[in-house]
C-alpha cells in the first residue's frame, strides 16, 4: 500500500516489502502516492474543524473590517469545496485570510509563505475566489499603533473588482 492507504503499484496491485529488524523495508520500494490522494490529504490539512475557534488575531481583523469599514462578511466560512476561510463574502467569492507565523518559513531574507498556504491561495483562485492576505508581521505592529483602519482599507481595495 502507498502512503495514501491505496494500492500504488502499476496494475492496481500493492507493492510488497519485507520489514527488516531495523524497521526498514527490504525488497520493492512502494510507488509514490497517487496525485489525487496526495491532494486530498493536503486539503484535509487546510480544513478546520467546525469546533476550531478563530485565532484572536484573525478575530481582530474581522472585527476591524466589519463594523468600521462596512465589509459585511462571515467569519470562519467553509467553502463548498471544503476549504476554510477566515473571513469571506460568499456572494462575491471574496475573502481575507489572516496568516499567522505558522503560515511562513523564516529565511535569511525574512518570512516567506509556506507551500501549504501558497497552494491553498492558488487553489482558491482556481475555484473563482479573490483572496487577500493579512500577514501577522504587518498586522501586529498596526494593532499596537491603532493604525488598522487605513491598512484594511487597502486590503479590501485589492478585493474590489477591477474594471
């Protein structure tokens, strides 16, 4: 069996391997998981349980974008495709995602988006959603200074349809 729990070898038969005393497999090496199964596993990782509360930071973004700026949205929306969005307007297929530290890799040139988050954003785009991200390293200093409103106006302007 492949990592996805499905038969992975050509022709639909499972690749057989014999475990040695060291725990390593001897003999045949299983084929890599099927692309569809790999994508399904990845997407399961991007879906939040309905019981998972929004982070405090994401909630603060939602509150700031809602009442003061008039952006009517739903918090913690799950799309019909099973993806979780921090803040979204399903009728216009627009969303704002708050990306905390776990969404980034730290490199010598500063933080860069991790693969899982980049994939989710590309997938949402292919599904017809327009998304804007609010990175934690931009949001946190704004909270301290009270300058969230102009920043969010810019974020929401990126969601407006381009004529």
